[in-house]
């Protein structure tokens, strides 16, 4: 039955991607296509006093310049601008809505021309005068203005008193800077004017139906008037969860001019959208001499915009990982004159667990305990926030398998105790944790008489491998070779799917495929039983399976009828079934993925240059649908963790409220030479409680814990504890 | 910037040999080779990731050498032979690097992939890389945000016959 699920199947979209045939949002052709170029605000707060477009309009080839004063109507109510991922509290940003400037880099005009170069040139001819207002963009100087947001975590016991009493305690601030996703593909939309007011919008998004509903709401269109398509997405990592500026602008342009319009943001302009918010994580841990915890306190103070409250769960992860009778957790926001942050790979956990796991390492040093031993002494078999057991939790096995593969037992415990020539060697470790979420998804399967099946769903594949796992699950469920399965995704006219995010799409789409395939099976069973002298006549329906292109009695391959014969006899060309899968809300278990991450760094003692020479990531995430793409996904997450630890930081000049490194050379991300050996281990974790296949999802877990493991390794190498990320060489040499 | 002109430049005829086919086009001097390929010749396999020579997604082979096509004006390459990702597969059979990238899962989203593969083809032609460390160093002009680097190195090693 499982010819494909659980195997290292190559990507079914691999050929399209290596030949250049895969088309991304900004690459779809259209007749008489116009090109838009965005003009962005250069102040962080104020009003546009004058916006002179006359010179731009005189440039030959310019068709129009859209501004807040010259545009088609846009919705006036906040509710109309709230997409399905928008923060509950706030007033979403509206491009070209009025003359207010809310953040630097905000789009304020769209030049539309016959070609891109002309639009770009004409944009330099636009003159803007502002009435500037006082602004603030510095989290640290505004820290005292932080306001607490509602969080589900209830305090347990009296953490302050327990901390005071504790035999050993550690308390520190860890500072995570703002970071930008920087997917390789520029944010892009091609809005194709189909005539009669209808649009086909090719957009770089993680959720075509989210964008489709949003556009209909913002532009007052009927659902059948806008269709959103996004077959390939050149990376997103959370940046495509909410509708991006350019999809509004391209749609605005197409509706204004009744022509197709493409808008591609520049790399620089992409920094005017969402990002991982800078966060000051304050962690305090109190322990007994034996390494059991008495108190966990974790407070996060994060950036958000003036107009939306964006917050995630930074501080709740200790409730899941470490047993402590007392805990107090809180999340605070500082409103600044910046764009609203958004989800970025493992939002909340990447930052919060980084701080927690650095703090645990510092506590281990204070207790003179091995870092793994400390974690085992306060290992929690229950999620303490709700006092629930887990559907499965093989974190102990992660520690054991990871440590063995890494060679942890050979670690000399003291800092600066290991060396390789002129380089100091450090070994560090950390724990990772993420949620195993699942969402309602519908799938349509069309089985044709030639034994092929088309499986379709509005879900996106942002590089995560959704096309491939959907094909694998469908091939196994329908008993067909994977070559006979074609998968269509990311078209808003296809069956329902939420945005692709939060690591929920693997489990959600896989079970939706199972649901639709079961409908197909039942239809085939009805048909085969109706055939004269059917070899499956007396067989109970549940005992009939689909295998090798036939309908067969389980365990008796002699009693089989080919799908082709059934369809011919039933005079059918195709069987089409669509099914919405919903998971039962079983509230008596916590659902999580876990990991143990081990990192080796080598630090040049004179120069402070840090290299991450080895990483072992042992992951427990239920059943892995595809061990090849799954390994790649975790490996890529580890690379993200290297970036977070050593490279990534969006730098703001607070005198101007403007990002200084809004490009992909000065915003550092790991390059090939920064990445060495990465060993991904999938720990066996059977889980028959979470869902039928035992799938938990892999998109986020791979990054969580990696920055802390590297920071802890840097401490072990050098004896220096750097609590302000990224750990750059200047901080080591200070 | 001073408003020196509101006139856009005249288009100039050039010839390019793209993937073996001679292409004549009238092009403005400010058009990059990247935009000429993507917008004028509809060869969108070559990607734009930064337009500033920072990411390598636009890498193509010009007269056999790998270059960033976003840092090259099309008119500078009048008469040149250009190979893009669309020109690497021959008669439907994948180039060994394309096959190796699939085999080693050397990509996820696929957006940097054409540039990685063209860059790797250029690297092999240069004959400079002898081991994995040198591949890493000499492929570091091609960013991959999905973090597929170890698999990219493995794919290139396979084609170099060293895996």
C-alpha cells in the first residue's frame, strides 16, 4: 500500500524547475502588458503635502501615474482590508489610500508605462514634498512604552518568589534583531485583464484564496471576477502569507487602465513589507542544585507598527519543554513608525526558544552540569500550560541519537578547552519545539479510464514539496504509479485550502487527499459490485482496496478487476470526487514536533571569524512523508539558523527611521561557503493519535534551536557569551 | 538627481545567438541582458533576484563564461553566444547538472536553480574547483535562500565525477 509514502521520492516538479519551464508570478505573458514601478516614501511618518507627477507623465511611454489622489475606489472599512492572516487588532495598511505616511518605504505612487525601464526612469521624475512628523523607530529607546498583550499563558505558582528562593539562578536579556525573509524571487504580480472587468492575477503568495478574497473585498468585486493563481513561488518563508503591496497595486492599475499590469518590487522595496520583529527576550531561570527547575520567567518585548498589533508566542515554549512548578510569561509590544512585522519561519519560537535555550546553557554552566543532562533532569512529559500529555514526544530519543551522531561524549566541558590549530573549537547544543497543526483542506480527484488521476487543491507549494507529497499520497491511496498522478495547486478556483504556513500543509493536504481517494474507492466498489459475475461480489466493501490499477480483495490478488474494465463497463470516462477533510478537535493531547540540535563552531582566535563546521539536527516529527524533500527542508532550516546566529540583521538608522541595508549584499544571508556538514536525523516517532498517517509537519521545526546551539558553541569555544544577535566578529573581539 | 531629460533613449538593433538560435532585436541601451532575455525574448528561465549582481539568480553563459546578466547591458553583447537554462537540455534529455540537481534535491522553491545550474556549468568549464571546499567558495556568488547548499555541492561533485 505504501509504495511512495515514506520514501525518498524526487520532486515531481523537479524537471520544470531545472529546465526553467516553471513559471513564477512575474513571468506570465499578457497582450499589451503594462509595467508598474513603485515610488516609495522616504520619511517614516507624516503627510504627503505635494506629489507632482507632471514630469513623469511627460515621459514617452508612460500611461499613467496612480496616487492616493488619482486612483479607482478602494474599500473604506478596516474589515475589508483584513485578510485571513491579519492581526486581530489594528487597521491594515492600505496602499495609495490617503496622504498619510506610516513608515519609510511605504508605496505612495505607481508609475505605469509600456515597458519596465521607462516606468523605472519616469519614477525618478516624481517630486514629493512631505509634512514630516516626529517619529520613533528604536525599540530599545522606547522599551519603557511597551504594552502587554493578551496571551493564553496563565501564571503558575509564584515565579518571582521561587526565583528569589532558588539555589542557583540565571537572568539575562537576549536581543534578536529584525530580520527580513528575502526569498530569492522578488515580490511580483501580473494582473491580467480578461475583459468585462474580470482579472486573472498571478501573484507571489502562500495563499491564493486568501489573496482572492482580499482583492474582492478591497475592490468590491464579485468572487467570479477575480481569480488568483500562483503555481510556483520562489520562496516565501512567511512573507507571502498576507497580500503584498504589489498585488494591490497591480490590480489597481489593471482596473484603472483596463489593461494587464505587472508590478515587481525591487529588492530594496521588499524591505517595506513584513519582517521578523526585533525582540528583547528577558529570561530568568531558578534551579535547585540537582538541576531541577523551580521557576521559569520569560518576557518578550517586540516591535510592532503604530497601526497593527502583531504578536506571536515567543515565551510559551518552556511550558512544553521544562518541568517547573512556577512560571510567569508575558509578551509586550512597542508601537513604532515602521511597517507591521509578519510571520517569518517559526515565528515566535525561532526568537523565544533561542533566548530560552541560551539561558538553559548558561544555567548548565552555573550548575556545572552537562547541557543535555540539565535538559533531561527537567524534561517534561506534559505540556504544563494545559497540563496535557503529548500525542507523541520522542525528544529524549532526539537527544540520544543526536548526541551519538555528533560525538557529544567527547566534549571537554570547559570553555576554551578544545582547539584545532589556530582555531578555538566549540560544541553547543539546544532543543527545538514547534506545533503540529492541521487545518481543513478540500481536494478534488478526477480518475480517468486510462488509469490517470488529476489531484487538485488551492494549496500552495512554496518550495516545501507539496506537489510531491500530494502525488505520493494519491498514488498510494489510488493504487497507481506516481507517473499517472498529475497535481494542480495554487489556483483560487480549486478546492479550499488555507495559506501554506505554520507547518500545517503536509498533514492537512495529505489527509484531504486520503478523503477524496476514499470517495473514489467507494464509487469504484459500488461499480465493481454491480458488474455481472463480479469477482468481488461477496466481498465486504472495507476489504476492497485499490492496488496496481485494479480494485482488489485485500490479501487475495486473484480477485481483482482493473479500473479500466470497471469504467468501460459503467460507460464512464471519469470519476470525479471532491471532499473537505476536517480533523477532529481532540483537546486532550498536546501536539508538537521536537528536535535536538548540536553545532560545532571554529573561531579564529585573532580575527574572531566564526565558522559553523558541523550541525547535527535530530528531529521527531511523526511520520516523514518524503525523506528526501523532508531532509532538505530541515537542512534548509538549519541554514536559516546559521543566518540567524551569525549573519542576519536589518539595520535601521534611527535618525531617519530608514533601513540602511535594504539589499541582499549588506543584509547578510548564508552563502554556500558558510555552510558545511549538516546531518539531519529523523527519529522514529509513531503517532496514531494525531492523525491517520501520523504526520506532524516539518516547515518550522528545523530552525528552532539552531541559533542557540551555535551561540552556545561560540561560548564553549571562546568563553564569551554574546546575547545580542547576530554574533559577529566585532562582538567577539570587544 | 537633476531633471536632465524627459526623453527615453532610442532603440538600437543588435544580434544575439541565444541557445543556438540567432535573434535580432531592437533594444534601448539601458536594457540589461537579463531584461532582454526575460521581457523581450520571453526566456523567463533566467531569474531576477536583486538586479544588482548580488544574488546570482540571473547567471547565464556568455561565450561559455558565467556572468550576471543583470550587470550586463544587452547592447554590450551584440554578436555574443548566450546559453540560458532553456538551452542546456539537448533533445529533451536533461543536462547532467540538471539531472544531478533533481537527484540530489538541490533546490526547493527553484528560483535560484537556473542560475545555480548555469553557474555550475561555468564552474566546470573553468576547471578550477577540485574539491567540495573549492566548489563552495566558487559557487558563493549564487545565493539560495532555501538553503540547499550541501545538496548543490553534492550535485556538482556528482557531475565532476568525485562523489
